[in-house]
C-alpha cells in the first residue's frame, strides 16, 4: 500500500467528478482526505447512478466510484459555527481542493487569501470549467460542455456521426488528473520554499493540452483535424477491422509491421501492390486496403488474430466491452480493482484503483467510501471540540444556496 503522501491532509470540498477524482488519486497515495460536505445532502454524486435505491441512500454509484478511502464531515460553511470549525480544519491541512464556480468561496469568506493567512503552507487548488479568469469563467460547465468547446467532439466519430461525445466523462477525468499532478508538484515545491501555492485548473485547457497532434496539425500545418472514426490519420492499416468473430484493432504503423501482417494473413502480394507499397500510398488508399484485410481476416476470430499478430510484433487487440475488459487476464493479474466486503448490505463493493504500480507499495484506497458525515464526530474531536461542543453541530441545519 502506497504511503508516499502519508502525513499530508487534503480537504476535499468538491462535487461529482473532476474534484473527487483528483482527491481519489491523492488518497490512494496515503493522504488523509477529508471530504467536507453540505449537511443533509453532501456531494451531488451521492444521488447519481444507475441504482435508484443507492441514490436514495446517498450512496449513488457515481459517488462510490471516486470516494473510497476518504473521511466525511458535514459542515455548514455559511454558518458561523461551521466556518469556525472549518478554519480549525484549514490550520491542520496541507491541501484544499474545491470546484465551485469562481467567486463562490470569496462570497463565503473562504477565498485563498483568507485561508492562506491562517495557514501560509496551504496549497489551494480550484478546479473549474474554464479557470478563474476569462469571458467564460463564470459559466456553469459540465463534461459534455467542455467536450464540445474543446474540439474533442469534432474529431470523435466519423463523417456521418461526428461531432460525437466521448462515451465517458473524459474532460472531468483529465481535469481531475491535471489537478492531482499540479498538487503533487506544489507539494514538492513547498518542501523547498516552505510556502503554499494557488492552483487554477481549467478543465477546458486541461483537455486541449492532451489533444496532441489534433491541435498541432492546426497550429503547425494549418490542417483542420477531421473525424476519422476508428481509423488513425497518421498510418494505415491502423484502425478497427472485422474478423470472422469480433472486431480487431490493428496498428501496423511501421513498414516492417505491415509486411509481417501481410504474411500472417496469407496476402504477401499486398506488399507489392502499388496502392499499398509505401506509407503515404496506404493512407491514400486506406478504404481499399481495409476491404482486402477484412476479407483475409474472416477465417479466424479477433482473439485468435490478436495472439498471432502480437507474437510476431504486430500491435493488435480485440475490441471488448467493459465487463469483458474487467475479466481480461491482464487486468485481473494486476489487480486493477479493490474489493471491500459487505459494504452495501451484504454486497461487496469493487472500485477501480490508479493505473500505476509502485515498488514501495501500490496505490489503493484503505477504506470504502464514507456515508455522509460518517466521520464528523471523530474529526471534530481531533480539532479539540469536547462532547458538548460536538453535539451542538446539527447536521439538519444547512443552507442549500451553496452552488457548484
């Protein structure tokens, strides 16, 4: 179990996905992540997911996916009592993460200047759709909005289906990952300077920063990227192909890979075909090449072809569903998921871990996702509140006007 961030306390004031995903990465590295939640309702993700019963219990699947390992305290940040407790909490913290709209924390009197006056070592990270400045800064932003504005949808799908949304909240996830990286960097910097940092994460900029050649083709060459479906604009054959059973991704991006591929499918003549001899010719004639390959791939399944091709150094892999991917021996052997027994009634809960392993101990959450306010009393006790003072915190008194 990773302890790289052991002793680091993170205050998680975030909702739904980008912020919770960021803090979930930190808790898996051993950080003490305290989720500061609105009394009575908590993180909106508690009410989101495919199971209505879990939503009603404020343990929606969307919440369960990103919050294992954290502790939960209910605090009304608009009450004087809640603010006082929060100030005490800030003085013990290393990092604060919030994803309210710009200006919300200022209106609460909890802006980074005020909080860093209490704790100069505090790393304050604000995640928002567009960042804290600019003409769209105050606009509400959700993943699909960012997908559209970033250009991602314009290059997803093919000429008949684009613009198309990516099938999971990729912008929220990239925004959260960017924030986790920035926070980790700031923690290293603080070790040198002794001072905190203010981090302004824009989901829009985070997403566009990952788009690589899609953006560079325009910036450098003036070529506007086009949707190409399952094809790769830089090479052919590089895309998805029909086999005798199932779809197969092939990425024969090098000349030698293409030549070996042609041998494996019993079509060595394709190497000498003037339409396919060189990389640029293959790109120009990709549709004709696809037709030839798909005919030759019919005698075997995607799984069989993948084994044969990879054994000869031609990158290939089946196109799987999510359940199939989770059952794949590669995923199972590296223990991508962490299971907590009997979390929801008598049902086990499995959550996805980080995508890397460490020699000193792998990242993973130590505890299941918390119920709303589960740790309120314990955290208040850590802050020095006696039993009478702790009893005065009434979780039913809250203000619903705190907006994302």
